C-alpha cells in the first residue's frame, strides 16, 4: 500500500532532501488534502514541531478532521498525543522521544502506550549509516534499527522505519535494510526513505510492508492515480 506523505513546515506542505534542503514548498495545503482524500491512510508530519522550530498544530488538527491519517512530529508528551488523536487522527507517530541516553526510552514508551493504547501508537525508527538517528536525524545513537524495534515492540502496534540515507534523493530505497526490520518484529512495518518506483512499492507490499512516499509523488515521478 502507498501512503502519501504531507510534511508541514512554516504553514506549508514541503519536501526536504535529507531533512535539510528545501526542494518543494506549496502553501495550498487543501489541494493535497483533496488529492489524497481517497487513500485509506495518509501520513502527516509537523516538521517544525519535530525540529523544535515552531508548530503547525492548527493545520494538523484541520487535516486530521478531513483525512484518515496518522500524525507525527513533536510527540514528546502524552498531552500532545491526546490532542492529535482528539482532532481525529487514527494514530500518533512518536520518534525521538522514544530514545534517551542513547537507548530506547522504554519508560516513556510505556507511559504513552498506557495513556493512548499501543494500538494507536506508531514508533518511528530512523536509521542512517546503520545507526538510529534522532533530533532531526542529526544525532546518531549506538543502536541499530533492528535492536530498537525489538526493544520497543511491546509498546506499539506499528513501526515507521525510515532509511534516511536515501531520503529525498529519488534514487530508490534499501529494500534489504527494510526487510531486516520487517523480520525483526511481529508488528506491522511501514517504510519510508527514497521509495521512488511502483516496483519498490510492490516488492515491499509482497513482504507485508507499506510504503510512505513523498518526493516521488510531489514531483510527479510516481503516478498515484492507480495506487492506493
């Protein structure tokens, strides 16, 4: 399954290369909400909240009331998670807050799972150079993605695994790395990071993995009319 991505920064839909360089900016958020309305899942990420550089919570609430979406970015407290769910999101995505002192933060993971239910918690595990990265992909931890998902598995229903090395580059993703994560957990796995072609989406789907796609959709490289 293809899951379209809506990444928000400074009140607009954006696509970044490697989480840093702005490649696409579109202030017409409603256009993308309408275009993605037929998809059973849409992923919304508040990049400003994720990077501690602002907040698009008002827009997030509006989108969550219109689309069937999972929402991430800045989920560092139970209160924010409940706010997002209360706006209509089907699940929240927690990332950097699930790690502390270089290791999975099982205390917060349990606190979040107890408060909202593990069925509504998606744990984001991002890796670069073989290591988990947090804080906007700027801090590498001495733990692998496989080790992270094995530790966090009891507290969530799904993992969002991003292969950061390929993010935004439009050169394809790393299927073997994604499948290593898939084999490491009994939870559902959704993959992101450089997914560009229908072939990649089909290969991942055949292995029980959904695909979050951003840049390839926004540039028109991947036609989505027959995908969903």
